C-alpha cells in the first residue's frame, strides 16, 4: 500500500537514528502536516483551491480515518461571517488544522509503526523529561521518497501532481536541505521553483505555508 503524503512528509522530517524531528522541521511541522493532509485530499479529488477559496468538490469519504474527518469539517464549513465572502481559504485551514498537529502527528506515526517502518521508543530528554521517539526500522521507504523527489528535481519531465505538491511543501517548510547537498540545492533552485508552481493547488498551499513560516520566524524572538 503506497504511503500518503502526510506519511511521506513525516518520514522526511524525522531523523532516522534518533527518531526525533530534524531541526528544520521542528517549529513549523504542524502547519506542514496540515498542508499535506489538504494536499492528499486534493489528490483524491475531494478539494480544489481558487484565489481566496478552498472548497469541497466531492464529499464522499475516502476511507482514510485521518483524511475523512477533515473532509467532513471542510464540507460543513459555513465560511466566514455573512458579508465576508465564501468558504475559508487554504491559509485559514492550514492554520486551523495546524493547531491540532500533535494529534495528527501521533496518528501518522502510529500508522508508520503499524506498518513496520518505524518503531516507538520511550526515553528521556536531557535525562529528565519523558519523550517518545520513532527511529526507523526500515529506511527503504524514506530513501524511495527522497530518490523520487530528487529524480523529479533533476529531470525535465512534467512531474506527477503528488510529487509537485510534495516538493512545493518541502520547499515551503525548509525541508529540502535534508534531501539535497547545499551546492546541489542551489543549482536546482530554478527547477524546484518551476515544479512547485506547476498548478494552482501547489501554488496556493505553498504560498500559504511560506507566509505562515515567515511570520513565525519574525515573531519567534518575541516569544
């Protein structure tokens, strides 16, 4: 059974040995996971975006227990207050779902453990604080994701929508340095920008995530 985009994203975020989130993924991982869930629903042809709007095109459940509650919420969304326009946009949903990121991450990690890709370990952070880690049992799946994305980046062919979305999301979330060496990443920037902006959904979700991350970076010193 193929991995979903949220599952692939979590594998990219985790350090294989320690089972912890890689540093670039830490502060904004919740919004990135929220974006991946919306992207997966779009790939199932349940969502579409337009300027200033994110809307349901088909409310039929996908059968995925992670995706379907989100789909139902968006389908039932009355949108902003009367007189303020139609349905909420991508950014609004990314931020709203990002607030529930811990629950989404736990559900995704549990699925990866159940599939034998990760294992769950209880440990201590700084020998004091309890923490749960998820080292890789098999790095095959993560290597395949990285190889697939690298192949798209260094190829001139039009990528599949899933790969375009995931590259756009990895770019917006600052995860590409975990996939490519600095010199290769710099050389590939024009191609990455081209792939990430291929369709409206990728542009909409990617721009929303980048805006949120910029704001987080701006206000982080004040927190």
